[in-house]
C-alpha cells in the first residue's frame, strides 16, 4: 500500500509526464520506477494458473498505482503508457467497473495501444471483455437478473461508439445490453431490448438471438395492443355516450310532438261535437 507521500509523488510525476517535449531525469526515473513495480507484479502473476486467483491479486495490486492513475487522467496528455493500458486490463479482469470505464475512456479516446501480447485494439478489448460476464451469466442462468449491468454496458457503448471493431464483437455488446433489459416490464425498455437484439442479429447472423427477438416482439405487441385497447375503450365509451344522448333528445322531441298531436286531436273532436249539437235542433224542426 502506498504512503500518502508516495501517492502524491506518483500523481505529480504522471501529470508532468508528456507536458514537455523531453522528460526530466526525475520524471524519467518516476516512470521507470512505476514500470519496475509493474514488472514485479506481472512476475508474481505469471506464477499463478487460476484466473480467479489472478483477479484477486490484481485487485489487491491496483491501489499501489492510484497516484499514477489519478495523475495520468488529470494530466490528460494522451501519451502512450504501458502502465495505464495494463491497469485498464487489470480493472476489467477484477471487475472494478468504475475504474475500468475511467481508464477505458482515456485509453480509447487517445488511441493508446495495448501491450504487445494483446492482439486486439483497446476498444475491441474493452467491448468484448466487458460484455463477456453478462453473456456468460445469461447462458448459465436464463432467469438471472442482469439489470445491474445496464448502465455499465451503455457507457461502454458510448465510449466505443466511434471506434472500429469487428461486427461480431459489437454484436456481443448489443446482445449483452439487450439481455440486461430482458427482465423489464415496461414497453419502452422492452422495445429498447428488441432493437438491440435485432442490431446484434444484423451484425452477426449467428448471434443466437432469434428466440429472444420472437419472444420480445410478442411481448411488445401485446403491451402495445393493451394500451391501444384502453384508448379504444375510452373512445368507444365516448361514442356510446354521444349516441345515447342523441337518442334521448330524439325521444324527448318525439314525445313532445306526439303529445302536441294528441292535444290537437282532442281539440278538433271537441269542436266537431259542439257543431253537431248546435245543428240537431234545426233537424228536429224539419221533421
């Protein structure tokens, strides 16, 4: 573990590295010291076969480089540095996602290359290795909750958005991002997952997402239909109310009209009866 003084020295030296055309003896010595520390740690790791054990060792080693990391990111000079690229790999291996994303953003943005024993670009490595744990867990447990990975994978996608890489690798990221959304219940997130699965299939026809696409397409269609039915019911209710009101008006009008006609008929009858009564005496005189 670094002392506060050692950490401060690392930070200052990393910040100054690359600011001038030529390094000072002190800066060169500081970089040589940090490289020496890295070589010693790599030597220790080479004697271990278990990847899980190596990941735990890397996790315990990373704090010894905190000053160098902070100074490099703050200085933001973009100078090629094996220490920083190696530490990005370590952060991914031990699943320190926060550090992996910070270093990954810096490395990808400045186009730094990984050590010679890596055959992939930094962007390709970051994309593939950050997606792998999600894809592995999804394959092992179909009911696993992967939602905690959504924000991390979305940030990876943002970091490597403009980077060149094989379509097969980017398809893995699309699939992992979609899988992290598969447990959602709202239509918006399900639609996002469906779009990501379809992009994965477009980039790699063998991505193994056809079943997920079919299932999600049905879910999205059903949720859309449910939403449409609610609106349709509301509209239908409105129409029914309108028809009922119209019928009521027509009925009232018809009733009033009928009442008027009946009254008129009664009046006519009374008048006719009165005339007949008046004519009757005249008829009797003739007889």
